[in-house]
């Protein structure tokens, strides 16, 4: 099976002014593509040669996991955002956030803190646990909460390549801008 770079759900400049066209061109067009290409080079002759991306994320290790999970994580990340996103969720998602975090402001602060304080590179995730409750988890490097039985709902990429061109080393500024792009309808659809 050949894995392909999925099409972005919006134009490269569509997330401006929060994420620049230049960042999208490097992040999506170079980093994400490199993970796809590396995965395709690593899987021939292995048990993952014809495996789905989900199967690779769940069962692989080493370079196959790192590249496969990064393909999965980035594809998910791009689909967590949209032009003119942001605001607050509504309906069942809003109710679940209130139940598990007390308020949307409290959730947003805890998620932002998780994203800002993750040491090194990785991902901050909003997940639904097996018991139906919501949680915020940090995953280093290519980590993916699927491996721990949680269902991903939202992620923020905190690898430097996600923000360095636009924000230099100011990860908190990138995270603050991320909230202006969140596609709450997509997140709610995953609930």
C-alpha cells in the first residue's frame, strides 16, 4: 500500500493571519510530505507493507511508528482547523467540556498549558476516554492517544516546525492564535 499526502482542506493562505502561507508550505509541503515519503520507504517487505495507517499507529514501533504516526497526527491536525474558526463549541461537546472542565475558559487554559509545557516536541490532545469523559493529554514526539485507548478529538502540534517561521520560539503566541482556527464542528463530529 502506498500512503499519500492527503489534500489540505483549505488553501495554503487560508489560515492567515494566524498561520502563514509560508508556514503551511514548509509544515505541510515539506515536513508532512517527508513523513509520508519516509513511511513509504520503510514499509516494503515488513508486516506493515499493506497495513492501514491506523494499524501502523497501533502496532508498529521505531521508524515505521514515528513516520506513520506523524502522518496520522498531521492529517488529523490539519482537519482540526478552518478559516474563520475559533469561538466556542456548542451542543453536546460544550456540555461535555462543562461537565469535565467546569467551564470553556478552564478547558482552554488547561489545554493551552498542556501545549505550552510539553517538554521538547509533540502534541497536546483533547480525547474522549473509554468511560466517555474528556481529558487533555500530552504526547511527546510522534505519540498518539489511540495507543492508550483514547479517542482523539482535537490536537495542537507543538513541534517547532508548526510555529517557528511565524512566531520564532514563542510557542505560547502560536497556541493563542490556534484558538482562532479551531473547527469546533469537526471536533464535535468526533465526539
